[in-house]
């Protein structure tokens, strides 16, 4: 596994997701996915250990054949990505908010307020 290349991809995906340039959608369970060319990239989490610690999981699947390519966790990327847990946690949270339409919901709620709001 080329951890450095995957780490670079994760950083770019996190940055572009935060900027609103990636379209995420809900998949099974607590996972969210986006399509990058012919690859579906899904992010999810798994509770592990006695203290309900979370591992963030990124799965790459070749589409349309639905062929699993690789699955990596924040633990797998520790050596290649500084603060791998924080980066993947942020990616998951931002993907979730984007997929569930937070901006649209906020726009609808803000429309209910007076025009005095400065944003």
C-alpha cells in the first residue's frame, strides 16, 4: 500500500470537501460516499476497543463493477499523515453535513429571520 499517496489524497479530499467542492451522498449505515472518476470513495467509522474509540475507515471501490480496491483507516495512515485521526474525523463530519444538506437547511432556517442578520 502506498500510504503517502493515499495520505495526500485524503488531505486533498478533506480540503475540497471543506471548500464545498465535493458532492457526498448517504450510503449504507453511517457511511457517506463520493465518486471520483471511476472510483467510489466511502468514509465511515467503527467503534473499537473498551473505551468506544472510533476508527475512521476509507474504502475505495472501482465502479461500475463494484470491485473493492482497498480499505484504509486512520490508524493505517498514522505514519504518512500527521494527525490522521483528526483529518479523517473532519472529513467524515464534513462529508456527513454536506450529504445531509446542512447548508440548504440553514438557508431555509435563516429565511425565517429578519433581514437584520449580517450574513
